[in-house]
C-alpha cells in the first residue's frame, strides 16, 4: 500500500474531459445501504481499473456531497496470490487554499471552491502499467433535487398514506453525486450493484436480480447481475412498491411497473415496448443485447424519459396514461416517447458517444428513428408527416438566431453539458439525419448504421466514426462528408434565392439564414464560412426530382437546366431538407395558385399536403428576414380555408402563434378576426374520445386557432380572499401534500403572481418541478412579475433546480423572451453579467435575442401588417 494525497482541483475541463485516457475503469462493485427515514446512505465502492501508461496521479469525479471516509489502492491479483498493497492507506487531504493540510483517517472529505467536482489522488511514486483496485467507504444524502440519487414518492389512492421511494437520474454527469467514479461517457465499465433497503420495497435496476436476502433487522439486500460495459450515466436503480406484469417478446423479458391500482395500464406499455424491440432488432439486424427491459414511471419526474440500459424510467403521466386520456398530439407524443427510448438501447447504449459534444449522435438519431418505428407499429396516421412539424419546424425556429450553436458543439466545462439538451441537438440533429437517409437512400442508410453499431458496439464513437461507416455505402463518400459537415459543424442553415432564367433554367444563390435582432455575439464565425452543401429536390408542373435523385448544391451560385419546361416550381420536395427558399413574385403567385387548387381537389396530385404546408412556411420564413412583407404570408395562409389535411394547419400555426405573441394589444381584435376568417369554413369543436386519431388532430389544431378568437381574460379567476385562503392551506400542508396541491391558479394580476411565487419559493414541496412550472405558466401572463420573483429567489432557483438541469434554459428563455419593457430587458442583461445562469446560459441569450427581435419587429414590420389587416377589413369590431 502506498501513501497518497487527495487534492481538490478547481480545474477547468478539457474538451475531451477531466480524466486521463490512460487510466480506465473496467468494473465497479457498489453497495449502498439507504435509511428511508433520514435519507442518509452509506456503502462501499471498489473500482477496478487499468493503468495503461505510467501515472503519478489518479483523477476521479466526486461531488462535495459524497463523503469518502476511507480509501485504499491495491494491486489487482488472482485469488490464489498474496495481496501486494501500496504502502499505506490514504492518510491526508491537501487543499490548496492557504496551503492547509488536513489529516483524514477516516473522516468526511471537506470540499469547497471546487469548479469541476474533481478529486486527485496524488501518488507517492508513479503507478506502473497494470490492473489496480480503488477501495473506499462512502456516505451521502439522498437528494431532494430530482437528479442523482433522489427521494420521491406518492400518496396512495383511496388513502393509505404517503409511500416513500428512491430513484436515480444520473445523466449526464450525476453519477459523481452518488459515488466517486470516472464520470465521462468514454469510460465504459461493468457495474455490480447491491442495494440494502426496507423489506416492503422492491429494488429494480439495469439487470435482473441475482440474489435477495432478508437481513436480521428485517431489511432486504438485493444484488443484481453484472451489467455489460457501459457509461456511468446509464446506471440506474429504483426502490419502490409498484406492481408489474411480465411478458417475453423477441426473447426479451419485458416488465412495466406501475403504482398499485393501475394494473390496467400495464399491458399496453409492454406491447409497444416489445414491438419496438422487434422493430429495431430487424432494422439494425442486431438483437437487443440484454436479458430484460423494464419500464417504470417515476413520481415528480423532470423529463419525459431516460434510456437507462435495461430500465427505462418515464414520467408518471406517460407511464400511467390510458388511450382514452391521450388526445391527438398527446397520443403521438406518447408513441414517440417509448419508441425514442427503446431506440437508445442501440444508439446511445450499445454504442455511446465518446464525449458530450456528440450528444446529437444518440439524441438526434433516437428523435429521428422514433417516427419510422411508430409508423411501423401504428397505421392510423403517418408519423413522418408530423416529423415535419415536430422536428423540421422546431429546428428551423431554434436555429435561425445568432445565439444558436452548431449541432456538434464543443464542450469545455461541465456546466455546458446540460445546455445542449435542446432543440438543436434533438430536432436539428433528427432533421439532418433524416436528410442523410434521403441523400443515401434508405437501404444504404440502414447498412451504414448497422456497420457503425457492429464496429463500435460496447464502445464509444465520434461523429467522424459515423461518417466513416456511412461512407462505405454512399455513392460519393467525400461529398457525403461535405454535406454533413456543413449542417453539423456550423450553426444556422441556408437561404436559397431562386431566380427563373427561362422556362427550363433556374439560378440558385445561397446565403446564411439568420434573423436580425440587432444583437451581436463575440464569436459569430464559422469554420466553413457559412457555406452549405445542400441536397436540392424540385417539384414542378412537369414532374419532380425525387429525394433519391437530389442535386447537391456545392457552391454559392448554381445554375440548373431542367429536362422539361415549367410554369411553376418549388424547391425542397415535401420539405424534407433544412433550408429556406425565397421565390420571385411571379413564381410565388403561380405556385400559390397550385397550392389552392390541390387543397380544394387533392386528387389533382400535383402538390401534396406536405408540399402545400411547406411552401407557405417558406413564405413566412422569407417574411421573418424581411424578404417579403408579412402581409404576403398572411395572404398566402388564407388558402387554409380550403385545406382538409391537418398537417399544413399545424405548420402555419407555429408562425401565427409567434406573431400573435409579438403584436401590440391594439392589433389583437384585428388578429382574432383574421383567425375567424381562416376557421369559419371548417371548424367544428368536439371532444369525442371515440373519434379517429386523424379527426382528433384536426379538432385539436382547429381548437388551438380558436383560442385566439375569444378575448383573453383580463381579471383573475381567484379574488384576493380566495387566493389567500389557498395559500394558507398550502403553507400549512406538509411538503408531500403540497406536491398534489395546485397553486398555479389562473391570474394575470402581477401582485397575485408575485405572491404565488413567493409562497412556492419559501414553502417548498417534494415536487421540485413546480418551481420551474411557475415560470413557464406565468411568463406569458405577467413576465415582469415572474422576473421579480426569479431575481428575488435566484439563489433558491439555482440551489433547487437550475444550475445543471435540462429544462433550465427553456425556462429562462420563456421568462425573458416575453419581456416587452426596454428597461427590464436591460436590467436582465446586466443581471446575468454578474450572476451565472449555469445550464440556462443559452436560454438567457436566446431569450434576450428574441426580446430584442420583438422590438425591431414592432418598428420594422408591425405597421405594414396593421395596414394589411385594416385594408382587408379585419380591424372592424367582431
């Protein structure tokens, strides 16, 4: 045994991580004993690791909440050999802040001024290459923050009291909050997990239970089979009292766990997960590699789902839902949630990204694959139609800002990791991968993915590795790389100006599409000089170039001669690719005529519903950068009066909703009358649960438009007396009971909203998510009041929710983007110069940019839009 020093390092992460690539773990043995009364846990940890190159130090991740009571390092030896120890146990902790040395044998490890959760074991003499074991005893606290190892629970139906549970969410970097580890995705290792817990609870983890033992004190020890080698963020366990049903499909044991009293919801979930496993087995031509796959709903869950290998955790809303409760898009979201998480068992788990800058490799791929998988499982709607709305359109809106970021985004510090769990990673990543499938052809695309998974299975990979596999099956590997690089390595997307030279010839000129807010950023350059390699597909009255016959635009200006003369032309067949087209006036007019004719008579089949909706989107896209006036887009959208398919209505709604949020209230009546004009021929409101899914989607989108017909409520539903009584009951309740109390009442009264916020932030419930729900719910109603609450309780937000949470960026963005006072916008800008937003940093920038864009919109575009609405008689009294 060797004397060691443990140092706390206030170190800035390197792009590829904090840890040495030459010291690699291959096994963790973890035992955790949890006290469900005090929420303390204690246990032991062994990390088996290989030293590949002589090392004088070992670096590990461990959050300050993890106390390392004792630590030793041993040579790993076979059972029949004598142990060869390093010189002695760890005996001291060196903290370089005032040159203090603290003796610690054993004692809690005190940490402060630590930037990156990094500890360093400074060895007396270098370790030579070989295999070693770190052994330590650890203690900690089960968190209340809904990340890491955290406490949760629920109230039994029909009485029965509150049931305590414990669960984990270790993604992306929270394993370090539970035990010391190599907490980076490149360090895959086997996990052997043993849990000690109350006997009335079940323990569930990634792998099947290998042994259960009842202890003398009545508690239970549950040991699980070893996992395959995997990254720390995929480890999971839940301790609960749920019921389950079991079924075997595709040779895999499937279970879905639910609260007692919800047995009826279980079979549907098992059926969808099982069929998803069968689909991906065939799609990848690689069988699911684990013996079992469980799904379980977690009370007070922060995200939709998490792809822990063999144990998918879900929000309880999804896990306990019934088909009769899911209407329209709610049903579609439920389907893609399950198919998304199951796809991760291959993309993300079997092969994991080497570092977080390639997060999109798993999240973009899962976001894409979930749609064709759902299409294969259900035949009542075409899921790839809604892919256009859910992914392409959301990506276009997320990526047209100067504060956007590339899909492949360099990660330099740990706090940046959670910032990229956003629409660029998920939605743009999915859209670009869908484009890749169209460029390569489906069979070649599938062959490339299978090659990628087989080449890097049980390992990690980078973007370049995916390209290498795909290039094997591409007609032109070099061109494929240039195309992908242009969309992955730079932010924003291209604008193509289409000029008609003659009836057979067109000229295309590309530039960068970015919305002008008047905001500048420090580094707005691109390694590719904002030049894209764009797959061009064309639709005309004389025929079309389909996706498998695309033309790659690989220069700034390109001329094309078509085989037949045309009267009208549309680029980007079915809107599958990520670029905006600006059309000359005459072609725009001719093409809009075809849009209207096909809406009235779809059997003409000269422009399908995807192309119709996409064409109108491009007119709105042109208006957003002032290439055409908004009146041109509003005039084009009138065609919806004849449109029978729900998809174009969904697409246009995104633009009209955004515009409604920006216009002055003096134009609200004009806007409502315009919406009435669109809806009158078609709108029929119904909530018939027996209606088909297509009918539900039509009704749902019409209802969204109809919300703008009714005048917004101006007064609070709750008067002050009623609100004060509700707040009194909330304050007197226990944190557990508060989780089931709805304090987010409808009101637009700023004083009432501040009172509600003050209550939520000073009387916390077990549902930490309500803190962020407060911002989301009231930001559109009284954004200044929400800002006042946030500023006052900034420290509470960051402590309980914000600095490393997935949704913090979108939460802050919603609060900031709705601000209309120049004074408040400046105040927010100054505030965040001295206060960190952590994982919400990009949300702050995006919110400020949008708020400034609204100011420019009101000056540059609103007067023209007002004039149009007045000329069209939409400003008369309703």
